[in-house]
């Protein structure tokens, strides 16, 4: 019976560790997603600026 309790305790520790790892992965993915959104916004602004520049008179 003691060995079963030990195994369950070890299993709980492993599951808790995996949950923390998964949480860290999701946190990292969220940061990457936020950064990608900022890059996409800058790219859209640049493309808009380039499109507008085509219609503006050049000296």
C-alpha cells in the first residue's frame, strides 16, 4: 500500500510539473502572438504609406 501511495505522490508531482511547463509554453506563445501582431500592424502601416506615396506629387 505504501508503494502505491508513493507512486501516486510521484505522479501528482509529475502532473503538476507538466501543468507548469504547459502554462509557460502558453505564456511564451502569447508573447510571440502579441509581437507578431505588432509586426503585422507596422507592415500594414508601411504598405499604406507606400500606396499613398504613389499618389502624392514628387518634386
